[in-house]
C-alpha cells in the first residue's frame, strides 16, 4: 500500500469540489433518483445544500457546516437545520488499500459527522447486503470518542453491525487527527493517529467487502445514531478536512 492513487490536498494545492458530487435535500434516493426514505434513512433532521454557508473551502481545508437555518420544500416540509453531504460515486472508487483522512470534527450534542464508504455497484444487492464501511463517525456529545463500523447481512431483517469505539489518546475530535482505514482481502483495520484500535477479519461469503467502494463525507444533525436532543448552541458546527490520501 505504498502507491498514492488519489489525493485531495486542501491546504497546498488548487483541490476543490470537482472530485465530488454534492447531495441535496433530506431524502434517501434509489438508483433512479426517486425518494424512498426521509431523513436519509437515518432520521436526520437537516436539509443538505450546496450553498457556500454549508460547503466551502478556506485556509484550513474543505468545510461542511451545519447551521440553524429554516428551509421549506415545495411540498411543504419544513426543516430547522442545513448542512452538507458529498460523495465520489461514479467519480472515484477503490477496492483494497489504505485511506487516510486528516479531519477536525465538531462537538455538540446532536452533531453527527461521518467519513464512510458505500459500494460503487450493488453486487450483492440492496443495503445492507452489499455492505457499508464507516471509517470514522462521532457523536458530538462525546468529544474524545470515535467509532468505526461495518454494516452487512443478507437483508434488513438479518442486518449485522460490527461497531468499534476508541477513546482518543490526546485532545478531542475538535482538533485535527489522522484517521486511517487499512483494507485488504484479509481484514479491515481502523486507526487514529497511527494507533490501530480495531480489526475485523474478512469472511468469504459473509463480509461483502471485496468490490470497489466510493467515499462519502457528511455532517448530520440529529438522527437515530445518537437519538438525543440537538444542542442548538453548538451551531454553527463545522467538519473540516485538510487532506485525503488513498494508497494501494
């Protein structure tokens, strides 16, 4: 895993949003673009936009910002928060390698930042059958803790969730840390600042992580992952990415 195959440097180059799809709204969509679940399937309370208040570049990196901002859709639905969600589907995906993301995550109850991966093609069927790799997630009310997770299983009723947590050895998620995912035929490993805090061995025929996955970044407000009241005093909340490296 020593060949750099994809790099986004938001500090020292002209890297922008050309490598990303900007997702909008509050609905999880099917492959034809039809809304199938509100709240992105997770009970999320925010409305995603591509507005410069929610998604922007500055001297610190690429920023996804959650705000207290009222939105009303054409069908009359109302939202109290906006934020951002981007992904590399149909632009960049990979199978096996080392993914490194240098990120600063927001604190505050109800903030849900995530760096994760989904399959480019649903070889094994709809979620969760084709898998999901959560490289790093955080619950904003737990400022020193991060989580890495795998989702898979034949169908919703047989969903398997392998979740691992890690207490940062120094500082909080609101400071920059290097988060790493090492993915091979044999295992998936999660690291924070070089420390491996979890490893899941692959099982042929059980774990579907042998096909290309694409990268997602989002900052949700609320949701089933940590169903607690949103601390509006924590808004605006910002998730900042200074760089992304993928090696094979």
